[in-house]
């Protein structure tokens, strides 16, 4: 399965972005209200400059305390982004996410942000694929 197939299967393919300079408290509010795990930091909503996850916020809260909530997301975002493209294979993305220990990956084409896939999206797609393979094999065995 390819990344573009995963993006098509998502009920909401919009990428939630915040501008650099946005306070961490505002980003946390967006994460909670939207029930999502990450926001992409982007000046124009089209290019990914960084990514900030719930885990990032919790880690820095534990290290530095509640004062970080008034600081800009730029101070805590991951700026060395690992991205993928629409034609990448889901298995390769799963391996990258597992090895890198992260759960969200921006999809970028020609420098433009076109989507975001999660570890859950990739696992769901893979389970669907395995289920279809299982049914096909059972059909072959049963002579259907």
C-alpha cells in the first residue's frame, strides 16, 4: 500500500498547522480540542517548518515546568523533519516511524505539505491489507 492510498482513506485529510511564534498553550489547546497528537508548524500553511507533539509538550513540562506554556512552539518543535511522499510504501514508512520512535509524518511533495499520516493510519492500512490477503487465501483454499 502507498501513502496516497492511506491519505485517501482518512476521514479528514486536513493538516492542522500553527504559525511560528504561537504559544505552546495555544498549541496544546488546539491539540486537545481537535483530539489530535500533533500540529505542524508552518508560516504559510503550505510548507512544514517543524512539528510539535503532545509528547514534546509533556517532556518539556516535566523538565522545565509550566512556564513553557507561554513560550513559542519554535522553542520545542522538531525542526529536523522526517517526511514522506505520496508514492512511498506504507511498510517503509512503518519501519521509519518505528525506528525513529515517532508517530506522525508530514507528507510533502515539491516542498509543499500535502498531508500527514500517523502510525495508527499506517497500522490500520496494513491490517486491512492483511485481512484482504487472508480472505483471498482462504477463498483459494476452499476453492471459491
